[in-house]
């Protein structure tokens, strides 16, 4: 696996004659890699000639300085995992590589038509503008055929779809399913901050999503929502939001509707760690 730090080196490698006409799969990450990330890498490896993975903890998408400070960094282990998985190139840029014109200039504004201000965006102001800024830059550098994103960050996929359309990037989004721990907890780099007991309890988030899904035909959403928020609270989990939304528009709806594709979205705190998860209604 090649490890490349500078955008110009990466561009020149990807422009080499022997790579012309080959497909490039790209997996952007913030490191502290786990099976969820690796599932994206494997999906890319299966479908592309070259797989590029990036690790860059993007300060612009953190609205909470303490969260950025505590974000786990495990670069040696990440390198090992990626080379074992068979990734071709690891792109490890620094801040000025991604944002050569500095912090202020990096704060471009994307007209995301409100997709960035609901759910995650409501509780993390500026988060999605920061996500768009970094992925926009990375896509300009890597110019991949396929971009691999996780369903775990459902709203992020919707926002990036919009950004890609706005900026006319020629890349196709491939969405990969959520990889979970045995107890159902969605894998996340933030899980490393949970105690073993906290990790076990956090499996309740998935159980609650399942309950809502399974009971959707019998009980109103608002009733199920109240029941599961209470159950989560009994397990030391504080719900920030639990909502039902249209998968295409992200419009919030308050009752089940079999004529629409709906998704349950949740953000919750356990042991001071903020976790998100989601489940499409069957
Ligand atoms: P992150 O490093 O958290 O920015 O995540 C990088 C990519 O991995 C994003 O596209 C995430 O949606 C995806 N990802 C993170 N956790 C999971 C998971 N448990 N299952 C599938 N994809 C994931």
C-alpha cells in the first residue's frame, strides 16, 4: 500500500499512463478504523481497479471543540488494517493540503436546500457545510469513479449527493449497509470512548429501532417513540432526537405511511458519547 501525504503526488500517481481508463474507488474516513470502514474498502476493492482511502480528521465538521479533541487517533493500527485489507493507496493529507487557502477560505457555503439544517444539522450547526467542504476538496484531488459512503451516516449521504450535483463532480455514490457489533450497536469510532458496560447498553439503541420497525403496523409512531425513549432512559441513554423521515426528501413525518419510503433516525448520548443510528422501515 502506498502512503501519500501530498495532493500533487496523489494526482500525479492517479494520472499515470498505466492507470488511464481504470476505475478508482474512494473511501473518505476520519480514521480510528473499524469493520464498518473496512466494509467500504472491501466494496471498493471488489468493484474498482484502484482503491484510495483517505484519513483526515476534518476540524471544519466539528461544532464542538471538545469532541474534536477527544476524537480517537489510531494511525499505526489503521495503516495495518488497510494494508491487510488490500487498499492500494492511503491518502494522509495535513490541514494545509486540504485547505491551502486556510481556515477562512475553506468555509465555502453550499446551497443544500435545507438538507443540512434538520436532524444532525439542527444539533450540530455548521457540521454539514464542513463535511461538504472536505469531501468537495477530496473529490477534486482524487477524482474517483465511485465514492463509498456508509448508510450509518444517512443524512450525510443525502447532503453529499446534493453537493456532488451542485459542484458537478463526476463520481457515483455507492452506499454500503451499516456494520454492527453482535449486540446490534452500529460500529463507530466513537464507540472506543465507551466502557464495556456502556457498549453493552448502547445495543439498546438498535433494539429500539427494531421495536419501532416491527410494531409500525400496530401502534402510532408517537406512542412507540415515547415508549422507546423511556426504555433508553432506563438504560442510561439520553435521546437527543428520534424521528421518522422521508428517505428521499428528509422531510420529518409524524405517522407511519406505507405509501412512502420512511426511515427512523436517532441520536443519543451514553456516557457522554454521542451516537447516531438509523433504520429504514420495512
Ligand atoms: P467516519 O470515519 O466516521 O467519517 O466514516 C467514514 C465512512 O465510514 C462514512 O461514509 C461512514 O458512513 C462510514 N461508516 C462509519 N461507520 C460505519 C458502519 N458502522 N457501517 C458502515 N459504514 C460506516
